[in-house]
C-alpha cells in the first residue's frame, strides 16, 4: 500500500493505491484454454482432410478434383450427364472385341463378348432363346458307348420362344457331366459358332453311366438388359455414405462413378487414387469431411419384363445318358499328372481349358497337376507355420479363412463384426491369418461400417515388408456387378505395379488370384454372367504379372456341381482351399 499526495484547488489530498495484480477467474481461464484447443483441433482436422485432396490426382482419374489449390473450398462439382455416359460407352467399347464367334480359350468362359448382345434391349420374351424349344444331340456316337479317356462332343441348337432357330450367337451355354451314384461331376467347354449353334466338349474321366447336361445360363437378350441397367442413373442403387457431425446425420448416394445429379464430394484421393464419389449432403452444416461410414442398400428397379429376361440357368431336355467302360480295368482317368501342383508354372494356370479337374466319390482330382499334400491338420499347419496369410476380397474369400480357421483351430483376435477386418492366430505355430475387404465398391449389407475398413488390394501389397514370406490370396467379383466393368478394370490395373514391386523386394511372397465361380442365385443384381466379362479384363490387365500370380480356377468345380448360391457350400470351399494350398505349399 502506498500513500500519495496531490495538490488540487489549494488543498492537499491524500489517496491510497493498491499494487494488487488483476487476474482472470479460474473458471473463465479454463473455458478460454478449452476454446483454444477446439480451434486448434479444427485447424488440424481441416489440414489433414484437405491436404491430400489438394494434391494432383493420379492419372487413373476421369475428372480432376474440383478444388483450387489456393483456396480451401468444398470438393463439389455439378456433373455433366452426357460426358459421363459417353465415357462409359467408350470404356465398354475398349473391353469388348468385335468378333462374336470363338469362345473356348478358357473353359466355358468366352474369349469375347458379342457386341450385339451388349447393345441390345429387346424385352420380347419370344425372341430370346428358350430351353424348351432348343435341342442337344450327341455327335459321332449313336451307341452312346465310350472308352475311358475318350473325347465327347455334343451339338446344341438354340431356338427362340416361337420355335424359330436362332441365327446369331452370344447366348451363354454350358455343358457338364454328372453321375450322382458315384458322386462324380466334370465340366466341359463350349464353342459358340455365331449362328445359334454351339459345340460342347467333354471328356470321359471315370467308368460308369454319367449323364450329360446342358443349360442356357444367360440369353443374349438378358445380357443386353444387364448392360442397359448400368447406363440408367439410379436404377441400381447400391451404396450410401453416412455423414455425421455432432448430432446431425445424413445419408447420400455414393459410388465409383457420377451416377447422381448435383454437387458431390470427391473422395478419390482418400480412396488411394481410385474414383469414389458421394452426393453432397443437403444439410449445409455437413461438410464432405464429415463422411464417416458406408452402408449397402440394394435398391434395384428392374421391371417385371426385365426380370423375366434376366432369368437363366434353364436346362435343355432331354439329358443324354452315356456309358463309359475301360479295357484296362481302371475306374478313373489316366494316372496322376506328372507335374506337382506346387511346381506347376503360374503362367500356365491362366490358360487351362476344361476340364481342369473332376469329382469322383466326392473328392476333387486335378487333370493338369498332382497334389503333393494331404488335406490334414498336420500337413496344412506345417505348410503355413511361421507365415502370415492375407486374404483380401469379398465374403466368398472370407469363407476360405473360416475353413482354415475351423480346421486348424485358430484363435480369433477380437470380436466378430460382419464385413469388418478379421485377424486370427495359431500361436503354437506362429501363424497369423487375416481377411480384409477389397475396397470400394464394397456393399456392406444393412449395417453401416467404418469407411476405413475397405482398402484396395494394392494398399495391402505395398505394406508387405522386405524379405517377407507372406501368402496373399485376393479376389474381385460380385461387389462390382452393379457398376460398369471399367470400375473393376481400374482396381485390377492399380495393383499390377504393386505386384511387381512386392515380388522384387520379397521374392518368397506367394500371390494367388481366386478365380470366378459359377452360381445361379435369385438375387438379380448378383450374377455369374459378369465372370466372363471380368475374366477378359483381369487377363488383359495382368498380362505382365501372369508369372507372378497363381490363378485358382473356381469355375469348373462350381459349374459341374450346379452351384446355386453365390456363397459356396462348405464342402466346395474345402476343396477350393485344398486346391489353393496344393499350389502354395512346398
């Protein structure tokens, strides 16, 4: 305390001043610090979100990201419908060849897709091929008696609903042979002559009384309906994005192409260079960076006529009964192939022709290589010990993990949530096995899953360390059915360099592609027609890595067993897993 004197108006006045320091009350100080932290958090959040989007997008993009580098603005853009549809048409034109004839380079898969089928949109049911009006006949053997190892040929002539013979090809026709009493099945391949007639090629692989069956899997007109649906925005509504900020939540359409009107958020950079867009939320308080989850909605708007045209897998009648005998008293085909599956060149696995194998007494026998391993716990464990197995794809590949997990008694890490990453371990043998989704588009059914759960295959390949001996099995299939084929093509193209890179730094890494399987599911938007389209794309994109990736044929085993569901039976999955390990284990 200090006493001061001051002269004022002839009088001396005294007054006291205090040296006490002014202080902000404690509560107000805490609020001030909290506000600073919030502001700091928001700035960091904005920087983390926008910095990758301000970078120049990869060449894989169709459109440039609509953000100016000098301004932090929302990633929005009004789409030009005409430009998008024109690009889609051009992309399809690059995928399909013009010649519709030959069709047996690989089992029943076509080496070309007929343009006239892709471009057609005829809903007259009488014009499409009808199984009830079509015929199958055995060629060159009226007695229907064959020797073991003989080739068997059938001629299939298609007619429309009016009984008129078809004059053009393009319908997908399949042939196979079964003998239920011996639990025996095998698949043939089909040649499309382009004039409504087809030749089916099979082989006598066991002694007995098999039945030859044939079906029109997908009609030419049904193919046209499928492709037409891809050109109509909103017809196949598969995925929505969930945007959330505090208590505000909104869902908008999302996809790998701009099939919605208005402003959109471009998440291509966040999706590791692969196109991904969501319609911008209508609520102005929600920004693009508030996208947190994705959810599958499965909304399709096919008309009754379109649905009728898409139905397939119709058996031709009558079936052909034959008899197979053997002069040397052998019950099966020739002796096991001389080459072990684990020594069979991976390049050759991409060009095999049906039959690649057959069932007999419920066991699968390969026609091109010999399995050197037993399907036993001890053998599988020895093969996989001290290794990491990464399985990347859809739920059909997830089932492969479950087969091994159950058989070898792995222990799951964490609780199971549908379509979320799985990690399971066998500590006694130092084995770790994991499953991840293959990246967008991935349709999480009903529930909303964190957007970070789906990453493209190449991201996982790029993370494999130098000197690793990992096993990587991946697939790309049914989740792409509702989108133009170029979407799958982009993801396949993106991982080629990653395969080259990982094999260079880690030569002992084994990579296998789980091939496409056949199924006749009633869920229209999931269809095995696309297997023939995707196979063309995969072979073209993987041309430089065929010697580095094993192709695991899943087609023959599912055609000959008349597989119906897109999820295979446990018995089929077990055989598929054994085929895979026969190539991988040494």
